[in-house]
C-alpha cells in the first residue's frame, strides 16, 4: 500500500464534528419519523448523511464519509478511500474505517491515530493532529438516483402514481400526502418483467437491525429484494439491496433514511415443464439508486416469508409490511413479451 493511501485510511478513523443547527432535544431513542420536515427538528437527523471531498497535495485521492445517527447524540462514522459507495468505492476496495462517538460540548469526537476532522457548516476539515496542516476537506452532499422519476414506457402497468391503480387493498393504503404505504399486493400478476419503484425508509435512530425501516419488494410474491435502513452498513443479503437469504449486494447503495431511493429490476421467471417440474431458476438483475448490485443472479428458492409458493403461474408484486412506515411512489411494471 502506498504512503498516501495508508495516511488516508488513518484520516478516516477520525471525525470531530462541530454541530450546527438546533441543540439535541429530548430522548429520541424510540422516535419514528416518516416525514422529512418533522425529522428536521431532530438534531441527529441534521448531522447524519454523506460527505465527499478529496485529499490535498500531489497525490489527491477522493474521500467519502457516511455519518450514521444512533440516537441521543451518538453516531458512527464510516470513512471510504476512493469515494463514496457507487462513486469510487467498491467492495473490492479498501475496507471502510468505522468508529463511534458521542456528542459532547457541541462536538463528536472519533479518535484517530494521526488526524482530526472538524465538521462545521456542512464541511469536514481534516488536519494533521500534530502540525495542524490541512489534509483534506469533505462537504455534505445529497445524492439522487439517476432513475428517479422514470416515466412508465408504453405498455407498462402503472401500479401507483399518486393514486391506487392496481393494488387490492385500495385507497386506505395512501397517506394524506399521497404516498403509498407498506403491506399491499398488486391485482395484476406477472411472469417476466421490468420494474421501477421509488421508496423512502423512515428515520428511526434508536432502532437496530431488522427493526430499522424494514420492508421488501417481492417479485411474483415469491422472491424478495430487501428494503431496510442499511445506510453505512456492510451490505448483507438481509440489508437494503440484498436478495434475502440468497446474495449480498455487490455494493451497499443505501442512501440516508428519508431520502428517496430507487429499484430498477429486470426479472425472468422460473421455467417449468408440462408436468410442473422446474427446469430453470428465476433470474434477477437489480439496480439500486442507479448502480447494478446484482447481475443475472439465479434465485434457486422462494424467500422464506413469501406469500406465494413457487410454481409456473404468474405472480403479483407484493410490498411487505414489517411494522415500519416505509413509503413508496411511482411504481410501474413493464411485462416482457
């Protein structure tokens, strides 16, 4: 490893975050926000997010950081050499650096070996601990999926576009602000198709694991692509973008909670002979926020909790209800001929 990359790894062990915005308020360990405007009143929500920049000097290198809110002024900092996931960093790159810290006197300290970093007004300034020499800067950014707002092509079945078009449960599953709620099944059933869906994970800073913004989208009611607040996590098969119990995503492309995200999925159903015996597994390609995280992956079995058993019949699109207020919009399916 060259000296520059080694030093960058150490840089990203350290975050000293100077808080701008409202002071930390009451206990938010049980808070559940499904509205970004309400979440803005929570200081932890304002601090969390993505930061991007580069080192200074002759060998400049992209730097990325994700700050995860863990409730009551506690955070985890995750640092990436080469850029943020999907923007330079991949699983083949260096392992991200992780460290936790707690808000104290307006700062969050993540101790590193050679560097400190101060986040103020949306900018992380990284400096040498001994000399104070500037090493690099990262600014807070908001990314948007390149497929956000994708319009349904001719022949697509529009499941939801602000109103229920093709779901069994009807208008009781639409919020006052026109978003679709979890726990709903399409009327139309499908064999091979391309799907576009936009979803928003709630902000639950005190929740952990499968209790933090959990849902899932089921192809044919059989095969789940997970939805979860997996922002900054390792990217496992039971996290956002994962093929549940089957395969980890190639990179964790989960955006921060309450940011709109996209799935663009190409699905080929399993094949069966005239006697009902399976002759070929289903296959799936998944783009999460515009980045391919699964390419032509075989699905050898249905997801354990799937509401529809495997078989030759077409199946519905199902949005799982796991008790968390996940929201959706702009969902359409284009059947293949």
